[in-house]
C-alpha cells in the first residue's frame, strides 16, 4: 500500500506554545527588604515547579510567627488624658515617659520648663491648675523614669542641668520645685537622659556640648566624662542589656559603640545612613544594633548591624520618604521593634529573628491624628490577662491617648510564650560595684503573678442527695422504681443483691426516722413561738 504524501495530509497545524510555569508571588512585607548585592531576590525554592513535578518542591512562603496577628487598638475617650498642653520645643525627644504607676509628659510652661506627672488612673480632662514639676529655668527636653524606683524621675533641660525628682506615692498635690539632686556639668543644653539598666543610681546624660556624662545620683558625683568621642551633636544614646556598653548616633552620620568605664571606642560605623536628617541607634538583647535613619534621597530606612562586623548591614529596608525622625521602641522579651515617626499617624512593628532577612515586617497601626511624641510602658505594667504585649502613650496636640497592642488568643489562661520572665524593678548591682568593673544582667521576674483570669469562675458545691443515692442502680433498658417485680433482673435475685437491698432499706428507714423527728421538733418550736407571741401581745396591751 503506497504511503500518503504530505500534499494528501494537508498543511501541518500550528503548535501552541507551552504556557510559562506559574510563579508564587512573595508577600509584600517579605519582598520589600533590600538584600545584599548579588543575591537573587526570589530564591529558586519559592518558585513553582514545572508542571508534573512532585508537590514536595514547594516551600511555604508565609513565615510562621506568633506575633503576625498583633493588632493595635486605641482606648476609649474616657480613658485618655485630655487638655494637656504638650511642649512645642523643636527637639527629637519622645516628650513622654511612663511606668506602672505614673505618666509624665513635658508641657508648655511660661518662664521655665515643666512636666506633668499623673497617676495612671487619673484619666479624663486634666485641670489647667494641676500641679507640675517646675524646677528648671529653661524648657525641659528629655525625661526618664528610674527602672529601679517607680517614684524617681530624671529630667534634662536647656538650662544645662540634670535634675532628679522624688514623686509622692499618690502623685502631686502641689507644684514640685525642689529636686532631690541637681547634677551640673554640661556647658550646653542637656537633651538626652538614660538610666543604667542594672546598676542602681547610675545615670547617663548627653548634651549639645557633645559630652556624655555618667553620674552616681546617690552621691551626686560625676563618675565618667566622655568628651572626645563625638565631634558633633549626639542624637541618642542606648545602653546594652547588661550596661557595660552603650551605642550612640551622632550628627556626623556615625554609629559608635562605647565602653564608658574605659572611655574607649569599641566599634564605629561611619555613614550608617547617608542622609543628613537625625538617626537613632538602639542595642538589642543579643548585642546587635538596630538603627533608623535616612538615605541619600531622604527615604527613611531601618538597618540591623552586627557589632563584630560593621562594614555591611545584616539587613536594610527602606520605608517611605516622610520627613519625621523615626523613634524605635524595643521589647527584648518578644524581639519586636515598634517604629514611630514624629508627625506620622502610624506605628510600624517588626520582628527580629536569627535567620535572614532578620527584620520581618508584622503590621502597621494607623490612626487619624499625627503624633507629637510617644511613651512606652514597661512589660511589668501591662495587663497580662488580656494578652497585651505593648502599650504606647501617644501625644496629640492637647491629649495623650493610650494604644494597646494585643495578640489575639482564644484561651483565657496565662500565655507562657508571650510572657517570658522580664526585667524586674530590683537592681542587680550597686553603683560602686559597677564602677569597680562588675557586670550583671537584669534580675528577671515572672509575670504569672500579675495574671488575673478574665472570666471569674464561681465555686460550685455539689451536695449529695442521700435519698437519690440510696436508690438501687438501674440497668440500661430495665424499668425504674415502681415497675412490676417481674421485670427485675437475675442479678437482683441473687443473695448478694438481696443483702444489698436490705442494707439500703435500713439506711432509708434511718433517714425517714430522722425526718419525722425533725418535723416533730419544728412543730413543737412553732407552737412555742405562738405562745410567746401571745404573751408579748398581752404585755404590750397591758393585760399581763
């Protein structure tokens, strides 16, 4: 049989091109990180496999985290602090400090500087005549509560002094003008105050004279003067967890790690952020340094640095092109960093982990009004029973509004994973021990004692009914009491069953006798009460 020719078969049909393999999109928070040069922004593991490949080639793109669903919520208006004249000083300070007992806010004052100290329970409208702490002769620039005494607060001012104040236990009843200690050593305004995290009565202050001073507040003496390490204005200072080092951000765009007792520079990174606007640097619990700043194009940035190698950041992320300086707040227990921009109306929060890309975006809390300043509550002042992991006090122009950060949980039990042991109010060292060279981590406390169940469970007492207990057990399918005797089971006809019934009948007879005796006693007492009432009536009527 002859083969068919190509003419007989007709023209070949066009072959459809194979569709490209689908791609798994990265989530927005993960894809916004700037990875080191030369690294593929989308690793092969997260791309979809070719058609027909086994499913095990896929990898989960969404990162598992217990803080991924953290949400912020402002409190109701009646729990805000109204009619507060927040300071208008042009200084990149938080203007607010809070601890488990008091809220302190720097306010406008004529003829000097002042700040307001309110008990946390004093919400609502604040009277204009409410007493303030008003001992400074110039505007107050920074305040900080002592971590080892909830009634002690330090303040720095444009009058070049640092003052330490003792607040009465129940708050102010009259203006406080006399500080406990006055520390004089700066030649220009003092804009940074930071208590030592573990040593009692050790205070750091930094001024516009580019000098950092370490004080012993208990003796009002100057311990260390670091005056040659910063060539320009100091933006902020942050102690590490044990307090043997601190890091600083300077106007010369450098981040420095300094040993205050030796007065030496441990590490330095020039141009950590290339922008000219203010930057910030804070120590994390594991010793790494987290910074916020601006790029050369004035875009706001976050960066994570390893002090052992400051050549390149471990992670770098660009946020937006707003002008406000970013204020970072760090929670060492959960490794979550909250970033608040001055003039912004949002709070972004990120989780710091050990694996790349190290900084993981979690979410953003957004409100309508911009913030003038921000205060952060220490962990021991939170409501543990409501799964509250952070609380911020946002300053408006005339108001302070608490914002609660919560992890949603269905259980109302104590959440161990959210509340590991945290730093307590007890100091680990005395000032003299720290000066002698000793170091210690914070003394930790458990928050389990602060836990109060949200649902109060009433105690229910189950009283045994002797009558119902004395009834013989009824087998399934058999008739109940009162049924004909022919329906009894074979087990009841045994001698042991008869003895059991006889014993139960004896108990029942005893109970019935006690019941009859009680009825007779009640009847007798009732008759006696009637006789006594009749006698009382005759006495009142004068018959007796």
